[in-house]
């Protein structure tokens, strides 16, 4: 990695925005949110895993022109919390290990090539690119100190994230380490409602069974009392 000189004199400004929209359309936005939110759920109890969406990453101090905003980034070894940007020298010089890019019609081959070169140069270990229009997923992972194409990404399990990718006929499915499928916020809410309803139904069934058992016990007790009253000792 080439070391660039740090600018001196005038204070260096690292803008929190590059003036570009987070997404070009609703489909791209939905995928960015889906991946970012589900990764946050996976690592909710890991205090040293930072997940962000559309956050500017500055890898070199003193050079605000060297920057990129991955659609989703994951940094292991960094605390959770709000940031205006990811300034690597303030993050114990830890680069995000995993990044995702969701393509849109506005993404150009030249732009994606530049991003690949950026991620390769500045320490990304896993790079995933998904095109919702064509349902095409590509991935690269660090080997021999460079990013290499994942030749067979079907059922690929991310070394860092332990999530699994499965490409169906018309959609990408991503599965958490516990086997649960990535769900949207709406689907998660519906799933929680269904689980709550199932739990209530199970509770009602358990109560009914308990009531039946109590009724059987009370009937047995009444029968025993009647038999004793008749001078018959129940067995």
C-alpha cells in the first residue's frame, strides 16, 4: 500500500456527504435496507461489530478526496455508534472487512471497476455486488493479498458474516447463520405477529388441557367420595 503524505496547514474537512443519493430507485433502496438491517440484527449483541449503509469511508488521513460510500459496510473490531463518516485512522486503522454494492441502471462499469480497485487497495476482505434487475450476484474475497472472484457463489457462505447466499429463479435469498431468511421490516413484523398468535394459541391449548385435567381430577374425586359414602373403598 502506498503511503500518501498528510496535508498540513489548513484544516482538512471530511464531508459527511458526497452529494449523491443513497439509491437511484426503490428496488435498490429496498435491497440496501434489507441487507443492512438484517446484518444489524445478526450482530445486535456484538458490541465490536459496526454496520452502516451509504456511509462515506475515508481510508487515508489528510486526503478527503480518497473516499467511497459502500451501499453497506461491516467493520469487525469497531464499536457501534453514530458516525458522520468512517475515518479509518480514527477507527484504530481498521478497514471495513465486508462491503456490498447494489447495482442500479445508473451504475457504470467504469465506476464499479474503480470501486473494485479501491476496495482491493484499502483492505476489504469480501466484496459482494448484486444486480436486482438481472438477479445476478457476484462476489470477491481476499486471498493471496488480493480480491479474487468467487467462481461458484451459489450456497456460498461468507467467511466473515457466516451468511449464505442462494439464487432462486427470480430472486436472491440470503440466510442468517441460524438458517432464518433475511426479511424486510414488514415481513419481520408479520412474522412476529404470527409467532405471537401461535404462542397465544399454544397458551390457550395448554390452558384448555389444564382445565380438562382439573375437571377429570374433580370428577374422580367426586366418584371416590360417592363410593366411600356407599362403603366401597376405591382402588
